[in-house]
């Protein structure tokens, strides 16, 4: 499937470093639990935590969203849950992209019931034109148009996650 580069590796690296510095300042020395949502956010999260100068724990959430490859149905199932309690902890949920908002809205609601001290959202990308549920993104990398994005962790049918930059799938049938 043809892809066209959209955001290069250097631009991503600079933005991710900025987000890490902002998080470091905002949490002022407090401990943090970073929760990447698998699989799409693994690369973003790996780079982001390297720019957070705090005591950071990492715990993963695996989710399955029912629907086809490019459409989220809003029915989200947690396939891998956190391995530790987040009660009383400062938590940042890390997503690759907020598209309709359904996934983050569901996960935010779910994690909030576990009584964290605070709960924020970091997302590499946001497609505001596709919003169905408004979600607050506290740390956002880039806003993108309504195109299908791959690379830097994001996939199309499990491919392209290893691209070191963000690209757009250009095939009409994609
Ligand atoms: P939402 O529930 O519609 O916000 O969709 C969120 C999930 O859909 C993301 O975490 C991605 O896994 C997937 N997704 C949405 N748009 C894209 C895209 O452009 N490229 C790759 N995955 C996407
Ligand atoms: Mg995802």
C-alpha cells in the first residue's frame, strides 16, 4: 500500500520532547504512572517517558475495539488490564490517536472509577473533524486532517508500525 510522509522523525522528536518537559513541570516532582494503550502508542510512549524527569511507573492497557480496521465502533474491550492498582496515583493515559474519541472516553471513564489521584490524557495525534465524543487531551502532539495515518507505532492491518515517521495511506481502497 503506498504511503506519503506527513510528519518527519525530527519534528516528532522535538514535539515529544516538549510534551515530556511540560509533563515534568506540571507534576512538580510527584510520582507518575504512565499508561500506554497497546499497541499503537508504544513508540510514542517509549520516547515520551525518556523526556519525563520524574519517578515514572509504566503499566499497559490492551484494548480491542470492535469495528473494521479504520472505524472504531465505540465498543471497547480491555484485553490486557493494568498489573497494579492506580488508586491514589497520578496517571497519564497515553494514546496514539484520538479519532472519534470513543476509545479514550471509555478508557477515561473506566480508569476514573479506580480512584486515581489525578487522570490526564496524552495523545500523539488528534483528528478533530471526526469527533463523536469530545475528550480533553491534556498533552497533544499534532492535530491532523481526516486521513488514515500510519507509522511511528500506528498500523494499517498491523503493518507500518515500524516506520520512524508518520505517513498517510494513499491508496483509495485503504
Ligand atoms: P477512536 O475510538 O475512534 O478515537 O479511535 C481510536 C483508535 O482507532 C486509535 O487508538 C487507533 O488505534 C485507531 N485509529 C483511528 N484513526 C487511525 C489512523 O488514522 N491510523 C491508525 N489508527 C487509527
Ligand atoms: Mg489505538
